[in-house]
C-alpha cells in the first residue's frame, strides 16, 4: 500500500542511505522513487514556495557542474584580459550554458523520467513547470548573449548563441534519431557504455548500445590520436614542451587531497545534495512502498553490520 511521506526520517550514514535507496527502488521498480534522503532534515520541512527550494530547482536546470567546466575552458584564453572583460566572459558563458542545459531538460523530460540517472531532474519531479523552465532558458540566453556582446565582443557573443543552438537545437533532438549525436569523444564513449541499458530503454540512439563494437573502436581511435596531437603542439611551437606538467601536478594534488570536493562543498553545500549526474535534489511529497519497510530496515541493519 502506498501513502505519501511528507517528512524525512532521521539521517543515516551515507552507506546506509545508499543501501536503503537501492532496496526501496528494487521493491518499487514500476514507480518513480526519488532519492529519499538527499537533503538534511530541515530542508525537507521547507515550504514548497520557499526561496531555497525554488533557487535549488532552477539552479539544477543549469547543470551547474557541467556549466562550471564550460566556463573554465572559456576562461583559459582570457585569463590575462582586464578583470571586467573576464567577468563579462564568465557570466555570459555561464548564462548561455545554463540556457542550453535548460532547453535540453525541457526537450528530454519524457526520456529523463525513464532513465535512473536522470529521474531526479527538476522537470521530471515537477519542481519546475515547463513554462517556467522555458522562461528561464530564454532569460539566461538573452542575458548571456548580451553580456558577451557588450562586455567582450560580437564574435564571442555569436559563438555563445551558436553554442545554445547546437546543444539544444541539434545535439538534443539527434539523440533520439542517430548515433552521430555524439561528437564529444573519446571520453563519452566510455561514460555512455556504463549506462547503455538506460539509453536503450529511453530510446536514445547512442553508439554504446546500437553498435558496441564500433563504440569501442571509436574510443580507442581517438584516444590514440590525441597523444601525438599533444606532442605535435610542442613541435609546432604552439606551446612549450612542459605546458602540461603544471596542470598534471595541480590536478594530482587536488585529487589526492580532495581539494576540489571541499571547494565545491563550500560553494554549493554538501556533496550528498547532488545526484549521480551532478543535478541538485530537493524534497517533495514522495510515495514510498510502506509494505516493504521492514525489508528496507533489515537491509540497512545488514549494511551496518558489514
């Protein structure tokens, strides 16, 4: 028997929460079960129209982690420019990326509901309305293109607008039509392989399931090609031979010390508030299979003993 649950249970260790989540979903595979303990208990008690809930929901439309990576790549060639130009560049790029990601979620709301990786997205959970998401996408696109035009230059502004069109208008629709949609290689070949069954269930034409052998060949081919390209840049005088060493050392230190985790946590909060794809979660009234409650508690107790 299903009944709504409006308050969150007491917080458990992360491993126990993960175990409980797996068991609950296995008992209710035909019903959508969002992450039940994604936020601290006080967040669950926030009203539906609270600023925290609204801000978190709209922020998740922007895919903040993915957008942050886009902004970092855009900042590299402008790092030595005047601070004001750099500010307009980062702001405009972030807004354009937010718009493209919002339109992507708006277009894929139906398929997102099928995939376990994307079931917690705000449009699937109805934390944001479709008109609200569309308005957010239009406002961020307009603001981003304007910031790049007036703060940087028209060429960069054109590239920002083109990014929105390519991602939301070409890449997103192509995912349901043809494997040619994947032009980010080779790393996405490996990423899509791990969730190929989800893509297949959602009807998204990813090479990982339509042609697994070719998926592996493409990943290997591009991986082998990138190595000589790095050395060719040095040989052509585009970069110094040691250009990659500082980046490798910094990334190694950050990985070892968990610096990135702590920096990100200080900016946006506890990493437990983020699902597997980096999208922010929030509470709403959820349906939980109460008949399986005893089994879930038994699984939690077993995980603790282990």
